[in-house]
């Protein structure tokens, strides 16, 4: 399998206030840390070099030196570090501007359920308006996962039976890659997601689209696919709003064709991968919870054709 | 001229002694000449296979710990190489995800539990009695037992891998994942670690009692080497850190196997309970690993800077402070779980505080080097490189105290880099320093220093190349514990570097092994003190005789071999029976603070009972693991039998010194008190878990309905056991005054009261059923779990009482102050105290 995303993933390129702070903190801490390391390493290597041929050995306990550089100086550095920590904790607690939208994210083995106010439900993609703070409510349906999109914000765990409240704000339009950061089983490595920041207008358009019910089939092949989907095993696990398919084991597929990847950033979302996933997803993501689907080639093509209309 | 010609009133010249005994310290030569032969005969162990399985000698056991821990290091290291190979390129398929998950879980578990601490214990075992100037550990048979259990638990844990059943929940095994993972992997994990914990607990207890009670006369606490302090602190930490881990592992095993609900959110349990219990152990554990390593550095640096360690009192203070504070920072492993801001700030502050003691030690070593004359032996190169690596690991650790930054990089390769710098840099490098330093003492041979230094270079470069790039891949967003990654993430180059580094590191270890093996194949015999060291272990043969010291010296300073008074005392006291003890296996018991002689105590000779006990316990664990409960019970009964045989053969001889009755606290008293402390910590953790679940429960408590448990029978039971403290106290008093019959009767009365307690408690269990069951909800699991654990402890107490009654009546046990009856009385008071605590917790508190 392949892991794909057009997006970056580095803490060195922050795009929101939370990541801005942690990246700033990093460089500050790095500077101090590098200085300390250089000093200490020079002292110890220097002693090894300079004191090899020393003739006078002093037995002094060197208490003053040890206390000054081992206690007093570090204590000052640590006090400053603590101040930085407290400032950071305070800043990350609440956004500067009030959030006017709450998104619920539910972790599953090995995909992300994303629920918007107004009924839109999608998977593995979180769209937000640029520059706006968004409340996130994080929980899990099975085991502990962790929500980490490094360019945007520090991570927060998704814990079954608990809801973690946090917030997110992205200040630059673009697509940002995230990945689960708490070992959650055999396909932990393939539990990615994307945060897509759009202009407020684009975001509204997207949200309206996602909130709508599924497109009704028009062509014969698509109708056949619709029948196979709603009449067969697909509907027992997946939901397509506006149809009778109301399963809650796997992701909501109402607008699956609008997503850029399949299987939580495992493969790009195209016809071939979609067909391959449905036929035998175990080949692409071994151990995932979707069993192979023994559909005839005609049925498979029909289902794929139907899903491709779910934009 | 021979040593026979030496007369005490005409000390020979140094030249005479040198001629007579090449490589021997002159003072030791004199002492050996007088008493060596007799002692050798007395302390000699059986040869061959019998001797191998029945040895109780701390040096042989210490060597075994080192070799076995080294073997597990090799296995865990190979696992790491496989993982690095898999991660060496994106979308690789060297191993399946299932295999990879077992590899990283077992690698972490093995390195921490089966390599790092046991290797420290190996040095502790071998070096500590020698550094203290005594003849063996306080409890030699217990020492053998702790080794055998370590070996068997390690073999059991690793056996899971070829069976395809290795643990696959990560080394910290978070629930609910581990509650759900199918197969036996997590059962190997929980039971394997519980089994190992017996070894670690018993080993820690042994080291503490040895350190407190068996120091050579004159070695006050202020004259105890830093390494011994670090082992003492580490051992105390183990006694208090292992209980929460053991409790968590027992709860997880019970949840998985017997359907208890400790961690089941829907049944009143809590996912985060696991994390709290685990990290209450886990954080102190990293200092348990690092402190002895720092102690090794404090042993090596003075010798190779030709001067005493600087700021000794502050190093000791730093060691103790680290030990204590380490219990207060555990939540820093949980900064991303959604704790309150107040909690985040508190634990950030505590985490910063614990970095201060480390700074003291670093600058003490630096000061020692700058005021001394540096000798760049291989051991010293490792010590210096450790300082460099540890400061790198330490500064990234401080970064984690900035909570939002922690939340960015926790669970990423940045933290993997951090902990490998502090664990490899902070423990493996000093352990290698220790190996090169103490090698002549342990094996009697010297190492080719030039080859050693080259092996150091390869290891050090390989180590940095492996782990430094991980800082960057972590900052670039690479999470931990992923079996592969995409080519477009940008992580490839850092992974390639790490993989290359790991192969170089592996090569470095192969070269190191080659250097060590070469030394063993050659006859480059080492003298007593090849390095010109300052501590007492170097005043013995290389390797030491079975009895360590022919004459127990009087210690005059922190640097006994440099002070010009301690060594001569060895020769001076060679006709003093109290210091030579030529009639039996004996050594001195001294006072805790000032090391004044209190008594002469008998040491056991070799026996294979520890091996049999360990083997039976192994069978019991295997029975539990495989679900063969009948086997488990029978094997456990065999363990009890072995324990009785062991105790029956106790060398219960304590001789007074100077014809006065023995003074001071006995080694047995300390063992019982420490045992009570660690078991008490277990009950405390369990009670704390009860209240944690109670107060985090969202529904009613008990969850199955607001029905408090019945109170009449538990009230009577608690009263019975509290009142039974009176007969056991009387038994202790009567035994101390030699009144055997009365003491025996009182013990039996206590036993009957205890049995009544057990019956009453079991009656209450039946009364609670089926409203509350072990598996109905967390409350039931807690009720039966807490009272069940207590009953198990009481039953052990009944066994002890029966044993003591029989041995008093048959005159096998000593009826004297401090004898076994008074020790069992202590245990019994503890049982009563726990009964009261559980009564309040389980039966009264639901009514509030």
C-alpha cells in the first residue's frame, strides 16, 4: 500500500496560532539547549584533553562550582522554562476569537469519523474556514487514538468513554496532513487524515454539499449499483444519507467521491483503488475491519459507478 | 623468604611482600598468609553442575546476572535491527504489521525489564558486598532465587516470539487496546512482568538490607561509596514503584481472563486508571535504571582523575532527591490525554525540579575532572561520552516540560530520540564503562585497552548516527510505533540515516564482544588493583576469593584504599576472631548509620532449593498463562513446600560480640519491614484505585444499583483480626523471654483467630453474590479483588504462624528477642491494619 497526501506534515511550518507557539517555543528551547550542550560537552571533552598531562591534582570538594552551575544557573533556566510552559498552557486553552462551530471527531480503528453541526458526516477529512477558531470534541469508539496535525496544533488523545474538548484554527488556506499518534493496533500506521482550510465562502459551499442527502441514481448502471449497495452487505456497515443504508460500523459514504483519499490517506481516491478496496481491502490495508466483498465484476463496476456519483 | 616467616612484630618490607605475592596488595598478602587457607576451605562451594545450580555466592550470581542481561540485550538489539531494516525505506515489507508490533513491544519491554535493571543488579550483586567490605549479601539464598526467577521469566517472555504470541500492545500496554487484543501476547506480558517483579522485589530487599546492615566497621553512611548509595536509593524506589505496576498487570490479566471490569468504561472502570498506575511505576523506573548507572560513573571518574569525587554530599543528596521526586512527576507522560491546566502546570513544575539533581551530578563530575589528572582508559572514555549523551537527552527532557511543545512531540520520534539518549546514553554507556572498569575484578583478566578504545569509537558514532536523526523525523511529524510510512512524508532520509547508524552500532557491539572474548582467551592476569582505585572491592584478589576479604577491615574514609589507614587495618586485625571468623560461614552485622559491630551472623551454604522454588513458580505461571489452572495450583503448592523446606534449614545463629546479647535491628527485621512496606504500597495503590474509580464514576456507586454491601459479617471479621493482634503480641513477648510453650500456644490462638477471619470473609463473599460479582462491574471487581488479595495475604500469614508454632515447639526456632515470632507479629499487625483500611474503603465508604 502507499501512503499519500499532497500535504506537508512538519512542525517547522506552522499555519495556526497553536502550532505557531509551539514552533516558536521549539526554536527558543533549541537555542538554550544547544548552548548548554556546547558548554557542557566542551567542559568535559576539554578536561579530557587539557587535564591529561596535569601535574597538580587538587582534592578540593569544589562545592561552590557545583552548586552554582549545577543548581543556581539551572534553577534560573528552569524558572524561565516554567514561565514559558505556563504562558503556553494559558494561550492554548482558549482561542482569541470565540469559536462558532463545533466539530465532533470520533476515532475508530483505523479511520476518523467527522461530524458537523447540521448533519454533515464525513471521514478522514476535516474542512475548516480559514482564520476562524473551531471547537473540536474528540472521543473514540474503541481504543485510544491521538489527533495530530503538526502544522496546525499539538496533539490531543481520543479516549473511549471520555470527551476531550479542544480547538483548532488555521490561518492559511491549504491542505495539512495529520496522522494518528497513539498506537491503536495493527493499522495504526495507516490512520491519516487531512485538514483542509478554505475561504469562508468555499467552506460554506462545501458544508452545504456535505450536509445534503446523497445524489439519486440517474443511469442504469448507477441504479444497479445503488440496488447492490442498499440491498447487500454494504448497507449493514455504511450510511448513505437519503437512502436506506444506515450502517454505523464503517465511514459515512454519502459524499465519498468528494474525498481525496481512501482508507485514511492510504490510497488516492480513484476508480481503480475504489474497486480494489471494495473487492479486497485486506490487500491494501491488511487487518482492517472491512472483509473482502465477493461481488461479481458487473456488480462491482456498478457499485463503483454509484459511489462515484456521491460527490 | 616465605609468608610463614612473617612475624607480627616485625612487618616485612614492601619488597619482600612483592616478591612473595606478585599482584597482591601487601596488606592483603599478609592477611591471606595468616587465614587465607582456612577460609578458602570453609567457603569453597561444591564443584561442577551441583555447584552451578546450588551456588549462593553473590559473585557467581552477579556474573550470571550480567551475562543473562547481556544475552537479553543481544536479543532485544536484534529486534531493533529488524525494525530499523523495515523502516529503512518507505512502504517496506520486511515484516508484516503484526510482527512489527510484536517486535517494538518486546524490544521496549525486554530492554527495560530484562536488560537495564538486571544488568544494574548484576553490578550491584557483584560489587556492593565487596565495596562494603563484607563476605556476601544479607540473604544469599534469596539472591540465588531472584536470579533464577529473572532467568526463567526472561526466557518465558522471549519464548513468546517464536510462538508468534509475543506481546503486541507496546511496552506500556495501554487499555482498552490491550484489553481487546486477541491471542496470548498480553498474557505473556502481564504474567511475565508479575513473575519478574518477584525477582526485582526480592533483589531490592536484599540489596537494601545488605547496604544497611553489613558494612565494614567504620563505614558510616557518609563514607559509603556513591555507587552503593545509588543502589540503595534504586532499591527503595523499586519497592515503592513496582506495586502500582503489579497491580495494573494483575488487573489487566483479570480483565482479560476473568472478565473483571477495572478498565471497562461502561461498567464503572476507567481507561485512564491504567495510565496512572503504569506511569506511577514508569517514571520512577527510568530513574531506577539511570541512578545506578550514574553511580557507576561516580565510581569510574575518581579513579581515572586520580582524586576523590567532588561534592560528595551533594551527589548523595541529589541521588536521594531524584529518587523521591521521581514519584511526583508521572503525569508528564499524560499531557495529551486531556488533563486540567492546573494539573499540567503542577507536573511541568515537578518535572523541571527533578532535573536539578542531575545537574548537580554533571557538574560534580566536571569539577572532578578539571581538578584531577585525567587518564583516558576505555572506561573513562565511556564515562565522558555518557556526560555528552546525557546532557543532550537531558535538555530535550527539559523541553518536554513546556506542555504545548510536549503535546506536539510526544508520541513522535522526537520522544524516541529523547529516551534513547537518556537510556542508551544514560545507562548503556555507563554500563559499558562499568564492564571495562570492573572486568579485571570480575574475570581476573585484563582487556586490550587499545582495542577497547576502538570499540568505543564505533559504538559511540553508531549510537549518535542511529538516534540523533530521530529528533528531526519527530519534528517533521513522524509518529511512533508505525510499521511503515509513505515516500512523500519527507521522513525517508532520516530513517535511512538511523538504519545505517543502527548497523554501525550493531557492529560496534560485535567488536566489543570480540574484545571481551579475546580477554577471556588470554592469560593476561590482573593484579588486585590494576587501576589504582579508591574503593574496597579492589582490596581483594582478581577475581575475589569466595570469602572476599580474609580480614574485615576498619574503614576510615570515603576512599579506603587511598587513606593509608583502612588497608593496614586488614593486616592489623588478622588475629582478631571477630574480623576473620574462621569457624563457620559468618560475617558481621553492623549498625545502620555508623557501622558499629552489632553481631556475628551465620551465612547459608550452597543449596538448590532456590532453583526448585523458582522452577515450581515458573510452572505455576505457565499454568496460569495456558489456562491450566489445576497445574497452576499444584505448582504453587509445591512453591509453598519449597518455602517451608527453605525456612526450616535456616542458619538461625546469631552470635553476640563481646559476650553481650546481640544489639540492634536484625537483618530479618529489616526484611520483614521492607516486605510490609512494599505490600503496603500495593494495598495503598489498590485502595487509591478504588477511590479513583469511585470518584470518576458518572453513574451511581455501586454501579449495579445503590445497594451498599452488607456490614454485619465484615464488622465481626475485622474485629476478630484486630483483636488477634493481642495473642500474637503476647507470643512475641513470651518468645523473647524464652517461654516456648506459652509462645507456641499464643501463636496457635492467633492462627485460629486468623482462620476465623478467613472463614468470615468467605462467608461475606457468598452473601454479596450475586448482587455483586467479580465481573458484573468495577465495584464487584474491586470488592472481591481487594478482599481477595487481603485474604491471600492472611492465608500466607496463617502459614507463617503454623510454621512458627511447629518450629518453636520442636525447638528449631530461636526463642529470643528479635526472633521469628516477633517478625511474624509485625506482619500480623500489618494484616490487621489492612483489614481496617479495607473495611472502611469497601464496606463503609459506599454508605457515605
